[in-house]
């Protein structure tokens, strides 16, 4: 999203973009163990599914989302946008991007396609990555983190405008489902009893600390946003939540999951008092 906004003349730090888009969330998903390689049967996500839409709304630019039945149709649209000097964004399966070295499926990895030769910008890398158009077409998929059908291509248009930070903080405070984190903590012993628990545990650690999160399930990046926004108290609470998630990644048990829920409750209760 930062790359796309730069083409419209707006260059903002990643933490500010994330905060403006009210990017934090929590949701639990069922994986697909029939895939090859199999996906973990349960996993969680720490960022909002509507981040892109909410960021564009905050900056008053238009987000165009187009869905295609096949990768070939999506690729034709990507080529058309590039000819028109528009930066296409595409959702991909992480496992099909060879430069990542990933051995697991993740059907919601957003990249920017910088050229018809499939030179792509990826938030995990400082430099553009080269893959073949054929490889990229194999990776195209839906916007969801779980397996889906079809291909989704995004692009932006309009002139970005300055956005106040307080409404985005309030939005994030109101949308955060702390009850879902508490349910996750209560369910944790059942997760540990599942036959693919080692795969679930490994993916959980990656989701918290790697996979473009900035550590602490995106909470460290959001804490910096809060600090820059003039909320040092909220930033400190968010840092505590980030550390709770990091501790869970290192010690995957019910007690550490419960600590995440309590840290999140403290953060968002205070955020709603201050901002909502």
C-alpha cells in the first residue's frame, strides 16, 4: 500500500500507514490440511481484513478491487494497468512465490507488480524481487488468508489528503475483538491436542514474529504509531501487548495465551476511554 500511495505522491512511514488504516485486529481461521504441503488446521491473524479499504478511506483515495475467474484474466488486467502507468497490487499464495523460500500456503499475501517481467515489491524485502510472469500467475489467488477461488487485483486512484490520527485510533479501538482473544486462550488446550499441533505451533510463532508483522503480531509497529501520534501511555500498553504475543510465540501454552488477552484488554479499554 505504501508503494501504491507513493505513485500518487504520498510517502509515509510504514507505521503511520498501518495506524491510519486501523490495522490491528485478531481473528481465528480454519486451515486446509488437504493441501500439499498441508496448511495448519487452525491459525490466527493479527491484522485487520479491511486495512486497505480503511487506509484509503482515511486518506480520501479510491481503492479499486477487481476479481477474476482465472489467473490468466488477472494477468491481462495487471499488464493493462502497467501500460497505463498504474501500480497493480495482487493477492498471492506465499508458497508459490519462489523468492520467499516458503514451504507453507498463505492465500492473502499482497504484493505490488512493478513491471510486466514480474518484478514485484514485497513488504518482506527492501529490494524488488524478480520472478517470471508464469510463476506469478501460479501465485494469484483471493484476498482471504484461507484458501479461496478466483484472483483479486487492486489499484488506487485520486489525490491523497492529510488525515487526522485520532479517528483511526478510535476505529481500531472499537473494532478490536478482545473477546475473540479470550476465546482463543480458552481454546488453546484443545489446539494442543490436535494431531497437527507441531505445525500449528510453528505457524503461530511465524505469524507473531515474522511474516511481515514487525514482531509482536504487528503490535510493535502500532506502538510506534501511537507514540508518534502523541499517546505515550497507549504506546506503552501496546508494547506490553506486543511482548505478551512474543512470549506466546516462544512459549505456546494457555497461560501465555491468557496473558495476551489481558494485555489486549488493558490496551483497548484505555484506548476507548481516550479516543472513542
